[in-house]
């Protein structure tokens, strides 16, 4: 039933487009109509966002609400990836060149707010977290402060290091009602042995935007190394890692950035390159002479030192297309849209029988909203929403929660938010 409604709506929107100014710009799936970065796009501009939605092969037979887990890629990304594979397999070459690497990193730098030379390609956010965790010069007894709401991808490296090297992990529970309280909770845990902070930009659990800039000021005041896990932030909202003041920032290419699966970006501040030791070294880490007999080698002066062996060029050419796609819409427009959807969802959920686990303050909730039903456990609710309402959501167990998370990105719509609300209401009614 939902499919029918959706197709009807889409048909109406596209019919509207036929006479609209956007049509002249719309040529094919592979030729994007977006030059929107310089304009302010209304989140409720149905024609524009329907056109964005049309760029994705993502099925309309279910509603995809799990970008926090995995982002859907638009046609342009799939085509760029496939074309590059076809091109390179015909001649069996890696396709790597300094110019190509640099040009993609320049785009990534626009998304993260840094220089191309401060970016390394990784396979995922987990790899970026691991490079930082294992590369910091920590010693037995050194303390690192993090939250109790970390994703497993940023937990295991630290636990491994705790076991192997005797560092001490200290945690705090993120306060969802006050950003300032989080800064205070961190400050209260700082001792003479504290060396580093490892903080998510946006928590995977409740989608809370942590006050990463203020935390950066605290880190600087105490001369602490500061790592931010940005897996949930890059591609969801505008970011400026230089303003955050962190030494390193890791993210996925395959979530909010909408890139190929198995891509990630690691930012390491120029003057932290020698601080965070590159533990895996190889051809891509090297610049200049190397010799086993004399022991001479030269680390690459940029963050490329963290890339070591052959990397899949097609994956990163695909990521480049994804960056173009988002930059074409404009990150301010992306965020305005995602935030408006999240606000509508939040307001609707307040009228239902659920507890909203995500923060209340508009400065702190993001495009991921998490809630717990007051009378229905997480798994049966997720099953009900999937089977009866064709919603792909994600269960949350992180931070001890038993909740459902809804992620809202460029391909989601207000109609889909309404559908989530209807589904939750129907789940409640069938309990009665
Ligand atoms: C905060 C956070 N960090 C790290 C990860 C791991 O990301 P990846 O799968 O790219 O390694 C996730 C994934 O959901 C996450 O939410």
C-alpha cells in the first residue's frame, strides 16, 4: 500500500517538475542537476528533494532509515565505481596517481575543513580510530577519557591497548540535557595522568552532537591529545576540523558521505603527523630514498604516510563522485533538510507513547533520532515496523539502551517521517 502512495506522490512531484525550472537542468541520472551549493534550498522544496531522491537506485519498496549504519549511494557513485573498474581491469593497472589522490583529497578537505595533505584514505572509520589509538605515544598508567556510548569500532582498539599496554580508560555517560555538563564531566575526570580524549562528534546511540569545539578548548588548556570519531557526522552536517581543534578526526566514506562501501577518511593535523606514529608502513607511506642496508627511509610528509600498500582506486573515484554529489547540493542545504526532518520526527514522537532518548536542544540533536517505546520492547517494535510499514530502522544497544534509531538523510522525505509516526502509533494500538 505504501508503495502505491509513494509512487503517486512521486508522480505528482515529477509532474510538477515537468513545467518547472529544474527540468531544463535535469538531463539524466548521471548528469547531476545540482548547482545548489550557492543557493538556499528550502527543506520543504518538494520538487528539489524529489529530484535528489531520483538520483538513487535505492528501492522504493521499503523506507530506508539506517544511514547511520550504511549510506545508500547515488547512481553517479555506482557508475563512477563501475566505470573505473572496467577501465582499469581492461589494462590491469592500479590507476593510482599523485594528481588523482590530491584532487580527491582536496574535495574531502572541503567537507572536513582541512588541507588535502592532512587526509589519509582508510577502509572505514574503525581503521582511522585504530591508526590514532595505536599511534599515540601512550605509556602504562596513562589515562584516556571517552564516553560510555562509543560504537564498537572505537571501543575495541582502546580496549586492546588497555590490555596490551596498560593504559587506563576512563568513561563518562553523555548528559543529553546539557552540552555544558559534558564538558564538566570530562573536566572532572582529568588527572595528572590524563593524556588523551577520544570523543564522538555525534554519538551512534542517541545521535547527540557533542560540544566538540568546547571540548577541544578544554583539551588544549590541559595539553591533551584530542581524537574525534566523526563516523556519524561527515556528510550529515557542515564540519570544520580546524575549528574543532582536534589532533585527528576519523570518518566513514560509506555512511553519510554516500560513498562506496569500504572507504574512510582520516584527518591528522599537520603538526600531529609525527605525534601519531604510522605503524603500518609501505610504498604509499614513503617519500624518497629507502634502503634496508643503511636503514634509510623517508616518511611521506603528508597524512598519506598512513596509507601503506595498494589501495582500490575505483573505490576512491566513487567516493570522489559522492563528495561532488554532496558538495553540489551544498552541505548547509543537506543539513537544513536533514535537521528539518529530524525536528518533525521529534515533534511527532512527543505525542506518542515513547521516550525520546535523543537530546531536546536543537543545538544537540542531529539527523538521527532514537526512542524507546514505553510498553513494547525494541526487537518486536523493529519487526513490526519492518513487516507492516516496510521501515528499515536500526536497534540501539549502545550505552545500555534498548531503543530504535531513525536516520534521516537527503533521500528521506517528510512523507516518510509521517510513515514512521503512523507505524509507531499502529504498533501501540495493536497492544491494546
Ligand atoms: C561513532 C561510530 N564510530 C565508528 C563506527 C564504525 O564505522 P565503520 O563501519 O566505517 O568502521 C560507527 C559505525 O556505525 C560509528 O557509529
